[in-house]
């Protein structure tokens, strides 16, 4: 019978600015900063019985807490050309996201009336994730008629993602985690 408890909150600050460089050019600047946090707790219980006896039972509790930040920036330069609706624009977008995640899992298996050490898990892990994106774009717009335009857009995107994870194992029933599980730990790019 699983049960879940989830909480989350987010706070965001956004600022935009517009600078008219001259009668045909405009510079737009936008930036956002967002703070996120949340938690999740899931409890599961299982029971295998016959008409006479309990064969085994399991119980597990998993928790996760997340704290993160996002920084976004956009710089755009738009230049109107000689005809109405004809323009060129250059956009530069940047995003940096990072989060710290803590996971924990405790699971106990019981065969008959005795704890089964082979079916027992006590893990705690921490993970750091960072992502950086850079997105430049060039756009040219040419009017074809009163209600149609031809637009040429050239866009690139560069994304770098890095994740570091450490998973530790502890004796069941304690909050001491000293042994690193090397199969579940590492740095990934």
C-alpha cells in the first residue's frame, strides 16, 4: 500500500529592459532568476500470505529533497531596414541551471518472522547537476505581400550537462553511511 507526500515551492525574479538605440534599432534585455525546492516521501508495504501463514513482508521508505536555481538571460538586437516589416535580428540566449538532490532508501524484507539481510537496503545519496545552454540566433524577415513575410532564421545551440553522484551504504537501522557504492557513484558529462 503506497503512500506519497510531496511538497514544492518556487520563487522567480524577472527583469526586462528596452533601449531604443535610434529610430530603426532596438536593444532588448531580459533576465530571470528562479529558486526551486521540493521534497518527496514514498512509503510502500507488501505482504505475502497463505491461508495459514505469513510467508514474507517488505517495507520501504524512499525520500528525495531537491534545491535548485535557474539563471536565464536574453539579449536581442533588432534593426528595421528600408521597407516596412523588413528587419534583421540577433538574439543571444543563455541558461544556467543547477540542482542539489539528496536521495535516501530504506527497505527491510522479512521472511516468516525473521529479518532477511539479503533483502535489506539502507542507502543515502547526493547528486549535483549543472546544465549550461548558449543559443545564438540570426533572423532576417522580408515582406512578400501585404499579409505574408518570408523569414530566414539560423539558430545554434550548445548544451553542456554535468552530473556528479555519490551513493553511500549504511548498516540498516543506523544513520551512519560510510561505504561508497562505486557502481552507483560517479561523474557524468
